[in-house]
């Protein structure tokens, strides 16, 4: 061995493990921890509704949460504010809900909405056809009354002095009758992109009830002030609570809705949920607390490309029961009060006690106290909807059974877990969500080393609009010990663009690699 070789060998013997494999990794610090969120409990829905929910999710290869939340919204649409749940004589809840499911693009949301809402649109068309003669008769009567009033006015204007008083009185009476003539508008069950002002008009025209079912989240932009420039959420607050709404505007007749009932079933992109938390007054006035949230895990990349298709029998049963329910209740003019059996009341009371204890300052629901304060009411509403679905032909003739209430509490727990996650994300550093996204990608791809440029190209389009948008996430992951940047290679004299920063990932992300 030469002297030179001896020196090299001696130097190698002095090298540590850190010199060979890089610095030893410390235990990484978890990001803001998020446990696995529960999956929508389909078995909590009555048979025909649960079967449709499960099969739609299978055919479309979408999380069952989307069809499940929409199932509650379509029953609420059919109920149309015509039913209320009274609890121990203490308070009453209308059976309409606001649900919002957060899913990224590419999750076939429109396909799910199409399958779940089709019977409602068919019922709406049937209502239009059934009421056409009534509307035609009312329109004819209004025209006749107006023409009679106009003739009477002309007669009075040209009357002799001795007949003037008599003809004037007749003209006034006929004019008042013409003014009172009302021509009903076409029935409408479902709306989509509608302003707050138009929504108020729709409620006034549709006997105080309307539903907004949309696979997009434009309604939040409208509430935030897309058209007016300022947040406009008053009718959305009253339409959930059932509080009387009276609107007076210049150049318009006053609009009065005694018990407005709005139902909302929305699918939005996850960042929309974060954005609505920034709407001025949305939290303080209680808008955010009125929604039941769901943040299911996307199946994109893991979908079965040959799924079971929706059974014709399941679809037919769903269409018949939902359509008949919508048509039956649409003709009601008075709300019917649903009560609880003693057993169902005992279940709800136990649930209320749990909620109350968890609202304390050190309780698990303290971070979402505004939302959780409405949790028991939401469970009562859900119980009413499940009861309606379980007995679509005569639910209004019997009290809510313990089975429906127990199922409603399970759904209450599901929505509570998702609400905790949603509100946590609203209040979190924006880098937290981005860091979670990057960390999930690194774990799933088992990437040992990567450049920032490679990472940017590997992320879903639109997740990070520019490469620099990765910096907050990478900095946070580096601070928590999940990645570390390698020293840059020596610069050459050739010039040109500097190499993209290279990172290593913690060995825990690449087990067995």
C-alpha cells in the first residue's frame, strides 16, 4: 500500500456515520395533528335512501359522504318547511338543513347531483303541469278584473253629476279587486345561482320555501358580496332558523315571508370552506354555525374503473318515494308538528347532556362553541328527516321513533368530527394545509429525495399556482423535521440558471426504501 493510499484509508476510518449517510434524523414533530375523519354512516339512513346513496357512490366512484349529505338535503327539499320537530315543548326545529361537502375538482360531483336530484326536478315539472289550469284561470280572472276596473273608471269619469258618486264607488271597488288578483307563479323546488334579493323574491313566490342544490360553491361568493360588494347574509340566516322576513325596497312591493325555509346541499372545493371563514360577519352572525360540513377523502387515483352500476330497482324505488313525498307536501299550506316518543326523547336528552358538558372551556367542543351550540337542534332536524324518509306516506301521523333519533345522533357525531376539522383549518396558518398536502404526497410516493422543481411538477395542477408557493410548506416541513435541504452543489463558471434546491425526506416517509 502506498503512502497516499494509507492516508486515504486512515481518513476513511475517521469518518463517522453522519459523514457517510448524512446527519442523523431526529424524531419529526407532527404538524397540527389531524386524525382520520369518519366516513358517512350510510346505514343510519332508511333502507331505500341508504341503498340509493351507497349505489350512487359506487357507480360514480365518489366518497359516500357526498351522496349521503345530498340525501339529507333532498329529503329536506321535499319537506319544504312543512314539518317541524318539537322537543319537550321547549323548542321547535324546522326540518331543513344546510350541508356543504368539500371535494377537489375531478370528483364527479355533478354526476352525483344529477342522480340524486333528478326525482326532485321531475316532481317540479309535474307540479308545473298540475297547476297549469289553476294558473291559467287565475290569469284570466286577473285580466277580466283589470278590464272591468278600467271600464268602470271610464264610466265614472264621464258620468253625470247625479251618478258620479255611485259609479266612482263601483270603480274603486273593482280597482281594489283587480289589485288583489294574484296569479301564482310556476312552482319551483330547486334554485342554483341566485342572489340574496332574488332568493327573497323566490321565497315570497314559493310559499316561503326553496332549495339550493349545487355542485359548485358560487352561493358563498354571492353571500360574500359578489354583486353587492358587501356581505349579504340576512335571508340565509332567517331561512335556516325560520324567522319572519320582511323586505321593503324602493319601486317594489313589500315582501313578507312568515316562516322561510331554505335548504342547501352544496359541494365546494376545499379552499372555498377556508375562504368563507373570511367573510366579514359570517362567524359572528352565525352563518358558519348553520352548516353541516363534510370533508371526505378524495378517491381520485384509487377508483375502481369497472364499478357496479346503479340498480334500476333501487333507482325506481328512490324516484317513486322521493317524488311522491315532494308532490304530497308541496300542496300543504300549514306546517305539521312532529313530536318524539318517550324513548326518542330520552336518547336526545342524553345527547344534549353530552353536548353541554363538552361546551365547557376545557371541553372538546369549546373550539367550535358557536357551531356546537346548534348541534342538538341539527340532530333534531336530522331525526325529523330520517323519520320522514322511513315513513314517506304517513310520517306526519306518528311521533319520531327511537331508531330515527339514535341514527340522527350518529350523524350528529359524524358532522361534529368534520366541523372540528373544518374550523381548525379556517383558523390555521395557510401553510399548515399546504404542508399537509406536500407531506401526504411525499408519504404516498415514498420519495427519498426530490428537487423543488420536481415536486412542483408532481403536485396536482392548480394546487400550487407557482413554484414559489411551495416555499411556506417546505419551510414548515423543514422546521418540523420532515424534510431537510441539501447543501447546494458548487457553482460552475458557466453561469446559467442555478439548480433547483434538493431536499431529503425523513426515513419514516420511506419505510423499507
